[in-house]
């Protein structure tokens, strides 16, 4: 019962926070400087989550050819840069990672 209560409260809090921001942004004009700064939040958060796993799979910095995640990440970055297609980027990274893990 406790887990359901925690999930319900967390869901309501998340919904409330998002709704309040949507409601507030509709009520006043957001300064251009803040609007430009907020555009960089998702890439910064995503980088903070992904890069440690790509660059330090065994607890230390590894740019070697034995780091399959790093190589798959490089391929995914190249695909993202050339195509600007999120689905293709994810698929390319996952396929390269799978190939590298099966081959080596």
C-alpha cells in the first residue's frame, strides 16, 4: 500500500509542478535571456546523464578502442550531426554497440 501512496503523491507533485509552470508562463512574458538560457537545459542534463556512462564504463576515463560504448557514442554523434534525426541516431548507436559487443 505504501508504494502506491508514494507513486500517487509523486505523480501529483510532478503534475502540479508542470501545470504550475505552464500556467505561470501563460500569465507573464518570459525575458528573452531566460528563454535562450532554458533552451540549453535539456542538452546539458542529457549530457550529464550519458557522458559518464560513455566515458567511464569501468570507473575510470577510457577513450580506448576497447570501450564499445564510447565508439557507439561517437557513431551516434556523427549520425545526429549529419541527419538531425533522433530515431536514426538512437538506432545507429544501439546497432553499433550491439555489433561491437558481439564481435569483441
